[in-house]
């Protein structure tokens, strides 16, 4: 049974702007939820309702949210038994009133202009365009920027490319039309039930990308937090989850050309390999490496060369100087806050092989786009 805290306050919103529902799933998030809420409250786009779904927290998360809600009538707290992030997001979508829904994880941050720029981008486009994403920075426990995310972007019909590149990158980067989110069934709860939750965002994104166009605001407007307690730090689960998400997506889209299918499997296996490596699961890493060897032997050769180079560096005593440079870099880190200027888009670092792959996948997307438009026009 849902417990609602607060009243329906839709009459407080500016009627000249479409309402955006911010959905924040929160489980034992008391360490970060206040900073996350402040970043949502400080948006330059004022027509917001902020729905925090307390997913069975056993810490002070509900109390922190209730205290902040006293100073901002746009905040509403819903409490449910612990069911996982997918179920919590679905609860927020169902309870929302906005034309658009934006997802924000309870430990992430937004730049103040994020929602305004996304709404401006999406409202100019037809109903075929279901969502808009932004780029992000990776931040630590103290809101310090560790590094920028990839600069790769694509817009329009991007399904085949997104299977490979994962442009959206995290759950806090996406703003979606509410009716589109409902049309694809929201987020899939079955991953958490099977013990492989972690990539429900990717599953949701791929379903959107296979049925709609997606826009991008090519600026880093999200602070995506990585810390020991975050879901993304469970590398074993993330690797298994990604493999299953892509398997299901390919099964649901059998019309994809063989090249696009093989490319998606290869890219996902490489992602899973690195996750299993970080989880120190040698057997699973070797299983992935064996599969990758058949599709991309150069990748395996590169790994062997890198390992040999690291050994040489250790023998020559270069490891200490590298560590010193990393320490200096940590001292110079800036914070992700209101004063951070939105970054300009850098040129993505692409190898010639990756560039060729993306060109072939873009051609696949162009054909799929034509089929998609013919189907929607008939309907």
C-alpha cells in the first residue's frame, strides 16, 4: 500500500509551461538525497513536481525528504515496500501529472539549466521524438568531478548505434514524454527479481530507441555519482545485467541485420569483460575473452600488450610517478555545483575502426528509420 506525504499541489505550477515530473527513486539514500533534491529544486525551469519514491528505506531518507518538502511545495513523498529501482520509477511515473518525466537517481546531481534545455529541445519536435538526453560528469562522494563522460552523441533513430555505444549513459540524463514511457511499459522489474538488476535504464532506453526518435542536448548537465554503495559499483551484477538486457533486446528485434546483431553482442561482451575484471571474477572474464577472441582478436592482443607494458613500467619504477600525477589531479578537482559552466562538447576520441563501425550502424539506423516512419504513417 502506498503512503502519500503531502497534497496534490498542481495548482502551484506555472500554467504557461508544460509540467515536468521529476521521479527520484530512493533506497537508504540519506547521505546524498538532500544534495540531490537541492539540485532539482534549483532548476531554472520552475514548472516541476518532484516525486521521491522511498523504496523501503531503513535509514533516515523519509525524514530528510519530509523536512526539505516543508520548504518547497513541489516535493511529494511516496513510500513503498522495497521492490527495486525499476518498480520505484514505475510508481513515480504512475503517480505523475506532467507531460514530461525526468528521472534522477537519489545520489546524482543536475546542473540548474538541465530541465529547461531539455524541454526547449523536445517541445520543438513532433510526437515521434520521445525523449532527450544530456551528457554527464562522473563525480565522487564529495561532488568533485573525477572525469567527463564520453563525448559520443547521436540523435534521431539511434537504436542500432545505441546497442553499441550506450549514448545516454545513466538514469539521471533522460527526460521523456510520459505517454511514451507508458507505451513501452515503463521499467522492467524482472531483472531485479532475477538478481541481475542494474541495467534497467539501458533496457528502458533501448525500448524507446527501437520505437521513437531521441534528441540530445550535447552538454554535461548531470553529475553521475560513483561510490562504493552505488548500484554501478556491483560490477558482477552490472556485467550480467548488460548481457541479459542486450540479449532480450535483440530477441525482440529480429529484423536487425546480422552485422548490427554481431556488433551489439561484441560491444556488450567487452563491457561485461571489464565489469567481471573489476569484480575479480577470473572465470567469467575468461569466458567473455574467449567469445571476444572470435570476433575481435585485436582486442585480446591489445590487452596482452597493455599488461606487458604495465609490468615494464613497474620494473622501471614508473608506477610511483604515475601515482603522484594522479594525486596532483585529485587536488585540482572542481566541484559539480551551481557555479559550474556547462561544458562545450569535445571531439570524441574515435579509432578508425570505431568510426567505420558507427558509419555502418548509422546506415542500418537510416533503413530502420524509413520502416519506422512508414509504419507510423500507416497507423
